[in-house]
C-alpha cells in the first residue's frame, strides 16, 4: 500500500510537469463538454444537459487512462528506466499499478472541468440527485478505470507499437459504455461486450447518482470487474516480463 501511494503521487507529479499532458488535460475535456452540450441542445432532450456534461467528463477520464497508462510505459522505455522498474525486487504489478492509478486520478480533472465549464458558460444547474453517491460513484469509476488501465498497460511491456492497439479503443469504449449514448439504442450484439467492461458500470453508477437511481449495485459490479482486470493484468505483466527477459527484448520489444 505504501508503494502504491508513494508511486501514485510521484507519477502524478511527473505528469503535472509535462507541458503536453497539461495542455491535453486543459483543452480536451472542455472541447468534449462543448460538443456534448451543443449536441444535446440540438436534439430532442435538451433537459439532459447535466448528463451530457457528466458523460463528457467520463470520456475525459477514459482518454486519460487509455493514453496515459500506455504512454507512461513507453516513456519509461524511451528513458531507459523500464528495465530498472521491471527488475525492482517487487512484483511488476505493484510497480506499474501506481502509473495507471496516477493517470486515472489526474483524469478526474476532466470531470471537474466539464461540470464547471457547463455551469459557468452554459448555465447548466448542478442539481445532482445524490451528491454523496455521485462522489462515491466517481471514486469507484476512477478506481475501476485504473485497474482496467493496468490490463491495457501490460501490453506495452511486450509490444513496441501497442499504441496502434490502444488508439482505436477510445471511441468504441465511449459508445459501448454508454457515456453519452444510451446502451439501449446500440445493436443487441454489443450488450454482452458492454456488460464485461468496468467503464460501463462506472458510467452507469455516475449517471444514476446524477439523476437518481440504484447507485450501489453498479458501483459493486464496477469494482468487481475492475478487480478481475487487476488480477488478469498482474498475470499478463508477469507472463510478458518473462517472455521479454527470455528473448532479451524488454527495451526493444
């Protein structure tokens, strides 16, 4: 736990020193919130602007986790420190989990930015049906995304061009998780896929806390699936690490 807390704090500070990361964090959530608000205003349900702002915030958190987790691994490889991280006298998951946790935590700025942007510029009232449940749902969603990010980040240990795998995941996960578009309007074959994603249940919990609904079951499922991703990610990290060591390609893979 001490390693997780200190590592998360260190990587969060490291990302806050990156002009590229800071510029993305400042600009993208605001752009997404603006587009979401205008789309809902132009549609048939303009009264759901608060849900649009919340959904745009979740999109920002997911983008931060998706690109930040893999990007952090790639940065360690480029800086020549990935070997030292993997060779640390601890399990790989305890060393790499803080990276994904830091990306998820810094991604919460997207949620705050979209809500404040909607309130100040568009006058959207922040009338959350269950404020305390909203906070709990947001924290659970961030935790679930951080554990899901570890599973995604494990591929970056093995693959040099794992960005090619991560980039196409951004928009499909937005849709399948129901962050802006309800899952009920998607094709039926997408339902089983959405059901196994922690992003789906995290987004549902946040949305239910916004409008009123059974928040805690969705939080429990989000954390349960996230824990499964954590265990699978830990296994993949160990397996990929052994494969890279056997082939002597950890820095080159």
